[in-house]
């Protein structure tokens, strides 16, 4: 190898290492930032809710009429129909076509998942890649469409907010703390910019290639596609706003003024990039509507809106995926769709089940921090003993924490996670009734059980649920749930005077001590699981061999007679050298398995120590060592190292001359 080649290889390896270090740092910075945002939002909510009583919020929720719930569901349906239309226009912008069934499934499932998890452009785009990919739509095209729909949604929110500033400046001036003239000026300038943008848009899409790079290529949408996308985005926002408007007391605020506030809050939620804009959106709505609508009523409406607009479509999408998984639909349309893309759709079931399971676990943890209804406790007092009530609330919270971790295994399609999720859901079904006749909670658990049973075949990976490490982002999400449960506990029992004796009060009417113990148990259990994950031995990872190791391995390979040893020079395996650097092992890692290819390469006297060192290395990282395709004359060395023999197959020898 020449010196110039060596220097270039060294620079390339250095760049790869710097990039790996940056990605490693980013894995921890993002979760810490998320925890900081969560803490900040909880502080803001604590400030905004100082004059709000938990029981008044719950009473307001129970005063919502069936007509209000139905109206919110109908408005949600309108919004999601507009979302389907937006996807249709986005595909037309790409010049791609998919079947009608794939369009509806991809748009609804992608939007539902994007709304709940946040970063809808990424999560929803992944769903659309899976669904539309069956019709030949590439990932690059999905990326372009996602950018197009996301940008037009943000523009629609900006233009609708500006329109409200112009049309309702007098009303909004008090809410936004700006003079009417300032609002009209800002709104007029924004609308003028929007009109110019539409006018200069070409009649047909034009390809633009800045810097001549293919990966930078994008296309300016045709005027009809841009206008159609903006109108459908506006309809989407109006439907979503109407869903919240249906469950919120109108007071002195008209729908036009309300929609302007809603658009501005949604825009802030998009910028905040929290899951579904949660926290940022609520804080903006409470702050803006505080002067005209009581805060307790705003919070109750926001809770109902989250359940309807975010929860119902997610459950519906998961149910649709479960139906396709079981091939339950028999109509000609579903048959054609099954042939084209049902397999891709059903493969999304584990992803949706993981999200539904995590949401259900969060519900159980937060439910343990809230007081049960007094009338239901009085009824339970005549049926169950006190120890059943006390243990049910504590065990329900602990099982909720466990579901937060089990959801990770469902995402990995592990059969052990499926069984554990099913057992926990069935157990909590009984606990939710025993701790306070929580019928809504029991209904959610029934939905989870049905979805799990309908997607059993997808969870076929045989592995330990905790064999793979939980990512810092996942642990941060669990931390956010625990922090939210603590805040809910403090909010729900704000009027209870804290004392150390609360921990030891056991009575049917002692709701605060029960919630306190359940929340503490959930927090300690979550912290124990997280610490166990963080303090486990490092799982190890593939390390690209540096140029010096490749040169050393090539020297050893040339000095012996085995031709298969040349596989070491492919650069796709890690190396373990002996102490003398006269022999080496080539290996790779998959899950917990550390697999060495063939026997060690080099002098035979170096093999025993090298084999033992490799086994010790695997065990130090909580892994298991395996040697693939070893020779018969070396078997005693592996038996001495504590390994067992497994015959995997036969190797044929063909006489070419015959």
C-alpha cells in the first residue's frame, strides 16, 4: 500500500470516527433536551393552573354531552378526509399513482402515527414508504412529498392566522396583546406575500438542480397543486379546530377568532416538535383563551380533544392494520389491495402496537396518581376488602411502568414482549375495576388486548426482551411520563396538606395516600429498570478495523496456507489479535451473539489463549461466543474453553473433472 493511499485511508477513518463520536453525543443530547423541555412545560402548566381545581376539570369533562362528542368525532373525520386529499395531491405532484385502498390506509395510518409521536414528517413518512412502496413509490419520492405537504401545512397555518388578524383584529388584540392596527399590518403583509407566491408559481412543475447535485434536486409545484394543497390543508386545520371547538364552551369568543388562536397554537406546536405538539399547544391555548374562557373548561376541552383527535385515529389505524394482518376483509377491493400492498401495511402493526402499548402504559401510570370517584369507592367498599383496593392501585402503576418498557420489545417484534404485554393487559383489566371501577381505562385495555390477539403472527422473533439496550431517547420518554404523573399527583391533591403520616394511612377514603404510594412505586420501579439498563455491561459494537490492523492481518494471512483466511481482508469484520500479534480472530456481532468465522488465523500455539480471550470478551459484554465452521482437529480447544458442539449442516465437495 502506497503512502498516499495510507494517508487517504487514515483521513477517511478519522472522519468516520469523528462522525461516530458526534452521533454518539447526539444520542444523549437530544433526550436530555427533551427532559428539559418537559420540565419547563410542567413549570409553565403549574403557573397557569394555580387557580384551577382538578375536580372542576373532571366535572367539566363529565358535563360534555353526547352531541359534543359526536360533533368532535365528525369534525375529526372531516380533517382526516382532508389529509387523504393532501396525500392524493402530493402523489400527483410526484407523478405517482397508488390504489385507492393504499391511499386511504397510508394517509390515515401515517397521519395518526405522526400526530401521536411527533416529528410527523419522519414517522408518517416511514409509514407511507411502507404502504405506497407496494405501488412502486420510492423512499426519495416519499421524502419529497413529505416536505411538500409539511411546508404547505405550515404555510396554511401562517396564512389562516394572518387572515384572522385582518378580519378579527379588535377581538384578538386583547388575546395577543397587540394593537388592532399592528395585527392588521402584520396580517396584510403575510397575506400579500402569500398572494405573490401563488402568482409566481409556474403553471407546471419545473425541475431545479442547484449545484448540479442529484440529491439536492427538487421541483417547484404547479400552481394547481400548490393551491389545492393549501386549500386542503386549510380544511384539515378547520376540521381539527372544529373538533376542539365542539367540546369547548364558546363564551364570548366566535369560531373565527378561536380558529385564529388555534392556528397560532398549532404553529407553535409544530415548531416545538413535541409529540403532537403536546404541552406547547396546550400552554398557548390556555394563555390565549384565559381572558374569555375559564381555564378549567379549557383544560377539560383540551383533554377531550386529545382523546378524540389523537387517540381515536390511532386506535382506528391500529385496528385497520390488524384487520389486514388477519386478511379479514373479503371484498374485491380488499383482495386487490391485499395483493398489492397488504403485506407492507400489516408489517406496520408492531410499530402501531408499540405506540398503543406505550400510551396505555402512560395512562396506567397517570391513572395511579389521580383520585378515584368517591361514589365508586363507596360501592367497592361493600364488595372488596381494603387490601385489594390498596394493592390494585399500586400494582396497576407498576404494571403501567412495565408496559412502557415492554413497548420497546413489541417494536422489535419479540414474542416474549407480546406474551408479557398480553398478560399485563389482562391483569390490569381486573386491577382497573378493583382500584376504582375505572371503566374507561378497562375499555382501553380491552382494545389493546384485541389488537394484540389480532397481530400475534407478527411477533415471531425469539429473543430475550431485555437482551438489547434501551435507547436514551426511550428512557427519556419514560422519564417524561413519570414526571407528568408526579405533576398530576401534585395538581390533583393540591388541597391536601402533606405530612409524613400520609404514607401510612390505609383507608377506603384515603385517596391521596394511595396515589402517593402508587406514584412513588412507579417512579422507583422505572428508575430501577433504567439504572439496570444503564449499568449493564456494554453490549459491544462492530468496529471497523483500522488500516494498520488490515495490514497486520494481511501479513499473517500470507504466512499460512488456508485460503479462507483471506475473508479477513474484506473489511467487514472486527479483529482480535493475540498478545504477540502473530495470530488473530475475525468476528462480527449480532444481538448478543459474538460469532467468530473459522478457527484463529496464525500459529497453532497461539490459538488456545486467543479462543479463551474471545469467550471472555463476549461474556464481559453480556454476550455469548460462537465459532462458525471450525475444523475437526481443533475441537478439543473449544471444548476446553467451555463451548459445546453443534452440527449445522454438511459441506459438499464436487469433483470438477467428473
